[in-house]
């Protein structure tokens, strides 16, 4: 029997939380289901070959200074010791929203342990640096006196260490992962006594249900919660044909309707696209979102890898 209970349980939790959920301090990626390592270091090495993903998200198209996010990550296995193995990887993320922006760079390590059930339990962490920056040239100050605000008297760039912690359990039919992003937090005291880069928690689940012939049903859900900031939840229901092409529809709480598509262009190349139709008050300006992610890996369809068909990466 296909184990889709992790997705069902998480989806029910999201529906219960749907009312009060809204935006997030960290950037949100609709294609997170196609690229979970960017949010969870425990997925380092979850494929037996090197796996590369990079992409770009343009949010609220049409608005000047609208958020733009770019990311790239690479991960693989260090060595295999019997049924268990070590994983490693690196992640880079750049986010711009008007005059504000940040750049994050970190390295990740994970240990994957095979359970008696045949599934795998992975634990990982990543460490690196975040740089926050303020482009004062993009600010339109209403009064000259505003320039005396402490936000404009100090440095325009702030660098501090970051630490992410992740857990994941997965097999060929389902995946559940939880991660603590920026576990150490970070103070921006130079621009305000209470200015902080908050810790965030991400919970992700997806599964694969075989339907008729080569058709598969792929439900997925993600919940993101930040300390002292509102949360967001995504629920996407997708179909794919023979793991080659697929499409899905979904909903982000109090924010957008989602359409996704994925196609495997070559044996080692896949392309994913997501379109977000805004349902919040931002829809008055047709502020919709576009997101593109490209995946490249050295795993062929007939690779002897243990979980090359894990739903976290299909």
C-alpha cells in the first residue's frame, strides 16, 4: 500500500491553520517541492549522484521594487559505508525587495541511516553567512530630516553567521522533512534596537500514488512558520506521466492560487515552472508571480541508486 499519510496529515494541519496565515520574512519558493535541499540540509546526498538546482522567482510582477529571488545548490554523497552514507552540499540564495536585499551562502552535511522498514532517516546541518544590505540610492525620502534616522547613520551592510538544522525521513513513495532555518537568529541592531533576522521552521511532505498505467498522483504540502512573523502554507495536487511530464494546481493560504508544470527534457535535465495568481489585495494591480527552476543530475533512469526516484526530487 502506498504510504501517503504524511501528506494527508500535513494537509489537514494546513487547512486548520489557513485562516490566520499570510506572508513571510524569508523568500518563499513555489517550486520548493522540486528542490527541497534548498530548505533542508538533511537532504544532502539523498541521490547517489551529484544533483544541481538553480532558479529564479519574480514575485508581484508589475510592481517597482517587487521581490526577486535567485538560488543555486549542489549536493551529493561523500562515501558509502554499508547501507548508510554521508552527504555534502552547498547553497546560495539572493533576495531583493526594493532597497533591501540579502545574500546567503552555506555548506551542508547530512548523515543518512537506513531503517529496518527500508526507509531512510537523515539528519543534517548547514553553516554559513548572511549579508543584509540597504541600497540607500533607491530610497525616496519624504523629508530631509528623515535622513537623520539611525537607519541611515550606520552601516548599509550587515554580516552575521547562520545555522540551519534539518531532519528527513523518506523512501521511494513518500517524503517528510522538517528544518530550522537560521537557528541562531541575527541582530540588525545598527538600524534598530529590536531589528532581527528571525528563525524560521519549515515542514514539507510529498508522496507518489500510482494510478492507471504510467500516470501518478503527487500530493505535496509545505508549512513555513517564523518567530513573531506570520506563517504560510502551500498545498499542491499534481499529476505526472511516467515521471517525464506533469502539472499541478494548488493554493497558498490567503495569498495565491498556484499552477505548476514540470518536464524532463533530457535524461539528466528537468525544468519546472510555477505561476502564482494573487488572491490577496495585491490582485488589484495584477501582481502575479513567476518561478523557474532547472535541475541537472548524473542519475540515469536505470541508475542503481537507492532512492533516485524519491518523490522529493522526481
